């Protein structure tokens, strides 16, 4: 039988994991076997730079935390080695990075994902992974707003140019030389 100290530590781990799930907008579960240390370090760095929290988790602990967070549908995926990547802001970052890595690996694979507290299908994971980054989406929106303004400015400039008439580039006549 586990001691009280061990039980309290496990309960604290489940509570922290449950809190992490509840605060995240998206989470991706992966089977991480077959990844070497160099690739794991590179992958973790890329995830960290994207604001994604990534950690290896015990299936039992994740199952208890998911139930505590009212996230249903993970039971079938909690077999084998499991790592959880969560993001509190960017919906697509974890799916994009982990799906790209999984496509290059023989063993590393995406098990499932959730968005806003609901487990999503493989097709939805693929669609989520194909979304551009937040920065690219913001740049696209800015360009969409800027395009009409730029067109309006060009139209106003054309009206001003037409009203002023064509610019004549004639040299002033030379005055006759006086002797």
C-alpha cells in the first residue's frame, strides 16, 4: 500500500495536470517512442518557443486528470508511451509542430488531440496542423484591412494628379543677350 506521502504527491500531480488541461485551449497527445535525445531536445525547444508546454505523462495520471477536467474520450488513447503538449493561446502550434515531426518519424505519432475541452478527430487534427501560425494569420488580417485603404489613397492621388493637369517640363526661354 502506498504511503500517505506518495499518495499526496500523486494527488498533487493529478491536480496540476487537471489544471493544465483546463487552462489550455488545445492539447495534443503523442506516442513519443523512437525519438533520440538530439531530436527530442530540438522538438522541445521548438515547442517551447511556440508557447507550448510539453511533458511525458503517465497514462493513469492523465486519465484521472482528464476526468477531473471533464475531458471525455481519451481512454482509448492512453496506452503505451504518452506525452502531452498543451497551449494556452495558440490553437494550432502544438498540432502543427508535432504533426510535422510525426510525418518524418517511423515510430513517433500523434494519438489524439482536444480543442476547447473536446476530443477531435484525425481529420480535424490534420486541419488544425495545416493552419498557419498566429503571426501569419495576423499579417494576413492586417493586409486585408490595409488593401482598401491603400487603394483609396491611390485613387485620391489620381484625382489630385488629374486636377492639377499634366506637369509641363519646358525649359524657360533664354532672354536675349544685351550688348
